[in-house]
């Protein structure tokens, strides 16, 4: 099947609620790409102009928003967006083909990761969020399924379908419309407040908790009950579920999961710095033992060692934890290894 006379679909590699992802060949440039192909739901007319930012919008509007926001970000930890196009009623996004698996698949195949693995992957995710926030974009749906781990150990953030401009007011949006995934939703979002840098970092805390323990901070049978737990309950300390977790990593996760956004870190760069110190102070190997599948991209079977090997060569000594401890204690100083 050839889309728009240019993109030859090869094989499906993933499926979401309203779209499927294919490995495809760009016949014009002779390269492999990923094509996110929406179901046959036509636009409502906004494709002639700029998609709205104040509401969720139609499926067509969402993919235009995803293309526009993600295209602003050129960063090694963000999946690169190349183009958005249509073929009849089928709208599709053309993006970088990532060879590897999302973190949800990694958890399913391997179970909880080591503290150094969690800290390394968390630092990379925080770098991606820092790039988005610097560009004035809140992702709004940080979760393991939207974090892709390549075969050489690079983590990439994807799916900006419900992204919003930073600081955007919610006028015109119906009260109590909550966007995002309930298991990773910051308490203030459940109350109808707009997404922010702090809410993205709360979601990252949920991801790190799950990577460390194999469980989400909160579970419930309904979204309403889950919202209530995020609002009212404190999570079980990760070390009670997984004793091998380091004290520093546990403290970092619990800081990210603070109920009030003003007591939560809001600077993703500082979070990344702190997590990198934790990763370097522990084991220096981040390896996923399960074979690669085709959740995203082609099925290369390389172990994930190259990136951490390069990092070991650059950082042979154990970093000082004093700046990290000051940050974990609530200080505002930027963690560093110096």
C-alpha cells in the first residue's frame, strides 16, 4: 500500500486507541520511517487552519497538534517528526523509526529494573521533558508506553497528541474534562487545573516508581477511584516493594510524587542532573536482557550496552552525593557531580 504516492507500508508495529503505527519506506528519500496512521475519521474543518489549543479537539486536530509540537523539538531523547499528510480520509504522521521497545514492553518482559537502570532511563526522560518545556510545550501523557528504548540504550519520548502550550488557560474547555492516562495523572489535573511542567514531572515520578517496583503508585477499579487515590493517598514507599532500591532514588521518586505542585520539582533539567548522579553512583550498566521485538521499529537484536559503555569511559570515578542530598532535602541548588 502506497500512501500519498510516497510512503510504502511494510508491516504494522503497534496499535493505539485511534491509530496504528507502521514501518514504512519513504520511496522519495529511500529511507525507512514510522507512519502513524489514523483511523478513518475525517477532519471537522480545522485542517484548513491551526488546530485549537484550548480543547482536546477531533482526532484529526490532535495529530496536527502532535506534528506541530513535536516538530519543534530536535533532541536525541525525543522521537523526530518529519511530516504530516493525508491520503483521502486517512491522516498520517511520518516520524523517525525507532528500533526497540517501549518501557511497558520492557517491564512486561523483564520486570522491575535495577536502581541504576531506573535512574539512567529517568534522566533521559527528564532531558526530553526539559527540551519540551524549554520549547513551551507540556507533554501531558508521560507513561511507559510513550517512552521508547532503542537498541543502543537511548530513551525517546513520543506521542504529543494531547500536548499543550505551557501556561495555556483552560477557557472554553468544559470543566472536569481530564486529559491523560489516569494511572500517571497529577492530583491537580484531576481537579481540572491545566497541565504544567510539574504535572509532567509527577507523571515521570509514576513511571520511575513503576520501573522500580513493577507496580504503579496507585491502582483502582475505576478512573474516579484512581483520581481520588492520587489526590488523597500517599504511595507505599518503593523500598517496601523492592528492597534493592537505593535511598537516593526512592527520595527522588517521592519528591516527584508530592501532592502539591509547588512542593514538587518543576525544572526537568535539575531532575535529570540528580538522576544522573544516582545512576553513576550505582552500577554503570543498563542492559535489557529480553530480545528486541517490533513494538516500535525493526527487530534488531543488539544488547543495550554501547551508550553506558561510553558513559563509563567518561566518568570513571564515583561522583559526590553531597549536592544530590541537598537537592533531595528540598534545596533549590542544581545537582552536579562537581
